[in-house]
C-alpha cells in the first residue's frame, strides 16, 4: 500500500474509499465549534479527504471539493510567510514548545512575559500575523494570495460572515493581543491586528485546496511554481513545530496515532504532511474537547496505518 501515493490513482482511490468507510461511524460525532456562531451552523455530517502528490495531482473522497473554514490551519501558512519574508528573528518573540494548554489559553502568557509558547496557539499566531503585517503592510491579503497561488485556485476567498462572527465573539483573542502588547510583543495597533487575524482565520478552502497548498512543506520548501519559499532547514523546522504543537494540547496523542506533522482548525479541517511524498487534508466539523476533528484524526490515523507512511 505504501506505493499508493507515488503509484497510481486506482490504488489511492481505493485507499481513500476504504478510509471513508472505516471512519463513517465517527462522522457527526463531536461538536462543531460553538464559540464562533457561524461555524456552529455547519452540518456536522460532512466528511472529505484529499491527498496531493508532489506534482500537485490530487485525489479525494467525500466532500473533498467543498470549501470550509480553514481557521487555525492558516497559522502554518502565515508562519511560513513570516519566516520567508522576515527570517529567524521571529523566534525572539514566540517559542517552539508545546503549550499543554488549550489553543486560546491566557494562563502561560503572564508567567512567560508575553512570549507565547508556540506559533500555533492563538497568542503565538497573533504575534506571527503582527510580524507579517509589519513586513508586508497587508498580512491577510498577502496570505490569501499565497494560498490562491499554492492551491492553484483563484476562487479561494475570505468568508465575511465568519470573519464578522469571530469579531463579534473575539474578546478572548482581543485579551491575548492586548496582554502581549502590554509586554511590547505586538508592534501594530491591536484593532488592526485583530482584523487581519479574523480575516485570516475566515479563509474558506476545500480539502483539495489545502492539500495542494500544503505541498511546499512536502517539497522541503519549494512552491508550486518551483521557486523556493523556505530553505530545506526552515521547512524541516515548520514541520517539526507542526508535529509538536499543531494540534494543541492533543499534539502527543496526534503524533502517537498519526505520526505526521499536522495542523488542525476549529472548522474541522486538518492538514498533514509526509515530507518528500505528499500532503493531505481532511475535514469533518465534529470536534473533540481539544478542538480537533474526531473523524479527521481517525482518517489520518487510518491513512498512516494502512500505508505505513509516517515520519517514524
Ligand atoms: N479563529 C479561531 C480562534 O481564534 C481559530 C482557532 C482554531 O482554529 N483552533 O479562536
């Protein structure tokens, strides 16, 4: 089965059908994110999965072409852009350790003087978006253009309803940003930063779009057009931080079950990378208590178990 990704569409199509059948009993379990009302309205019975090979060919199953709210998955792409544009100095403002706390937690920030544990919890992502804003002058548009280019889909867009819903219920993110600003770890005005962050989180993409967009991490830093975004070493670093921090306080369990760098979002999506081979995306809106898709994690678990493809 390990040949499936390099080998042929028929193999891969069969594999994806099998995974969809295996996880079918889990689809609809868990709960869609309730703290963002626009996400709570999404039908929890969706399931889609896509695999993109290094040349950008994509195969999928279920709702793999249906756009959904990428949410925190965008944090990976924002990090990659901030590193590409601004280099290593970012790491003076954000750490690289798993937090062991929920993605929107405030508790560690005071002990650690306003330096978030990692770029994938909300506090860390706000610092990354702040850096990208300073570097580019328009962080969310820069990110959107990047995602359109890498996915090959010019229709990838912001979702104004989701962005507005987040804004209305954004007190916790506002608290994180203001608190870090009080330590001097935010450069831009907090309201402008929050706008960019909420637009960023609202970007709607399908599994096919996300799998393709994640390929630069499978290609060791090379973009879809062959140009280099990250050095090989930086791509390794981003993958490593995804593995250790990409699924929040469930990163240990995710590594144990899936064995791949992965990044989840509260829209129910997860992107995972098999360096040198392929990128995957899965979507099902029902979340576990840590904010990760129940059926999505199970599908990735089945993928690595059946193919033997993992970083371990
Ligand atoms: N937009 C969400 C938030 O800031 C992203 C969280 C997530 O996907 N884990 O709360």
